[in-house]
C-alpha cells in the first residue's frame, strides 16, 4: 500500500459533470439527448439511460474538398426538446452544425452542454445572441475553466455556467483507494 504524506494535497477522481446537466434538463423540458459524434455517444449515452429519453447520434460526412457536413445518423429530432452533449468545445463548429441540422430536422428547441468551454479567442461570442452561431436556446458549460466562464455573458439567457464545486466536494468525500492519507 502506498503512503501519501500529509501535505494538504487532494486527489480528485471526478468522472463526469453530467449529473449537473441532468438537474437542469428537467426545468428546460429536455426530452432528447443528442451527441455530435459516435465518440461522445459512446462516452455519455449510458449516463442518460435512467431518464428514458430519445437519443440522437450525429456524425460528420465529407463533402466536396474539405467541406464536412453533419448529418443525423440515428434518432428522430422532430418536435423534440434536445440538448447536445459533449465533453468540450473550442471554436464550436461541429456543435453549431449539429444544432443547425437538428433544428432543420424539426427540433422544437436545441440546447448545448459541454463540461469544458475552451473558447479560444473568445469564440463564445459567436454563440451569443446576435452571433453567427446563435442557434442554441440554452448553452450550459461548467466552470472548469474559470478564466473563460467568468467572461461569459450570462445575463442574456443563452449561457449558463454550472458550478462544479459540489461535485468535486462529493467526489473527495467519497474517494476511496489503496492510498493511506
């Protein structure tokens, strides 16, 4: 058994921020979860099995030249209140294209959730009201990158920052392993 000296260090093993999203889905009347690709579906779809929701999987196809198109590979968006779930967003091209395709397929509302909002060069501005990617009714992101989320304009109602603190504390409270503290 390894021994960690008491140094004030903490070992976190946070597995997912999906529980934060699930708390907000009910109040937003979300009845469908979509994933922008197979990878996200494989990572996260099992976390929603207890909710009895429609699942949609999108995917990229190559068009002419470097053009990539997002299509719905599985599921039905018609009349649904959808949240697209992924682990992180940078510039958000695939997320935006997925949202656009879901709306074109008849979704009543489309929101997005990402745990890590990287948003280089303030690319979040494009999703804000009036931006060229303003297709989401709600855009949830955790405060895992506070230098970014502290800049998000939550007053316009599109962005909502979900605080990770309670999940982290719970994770630390329930941490168990072979380490002796």
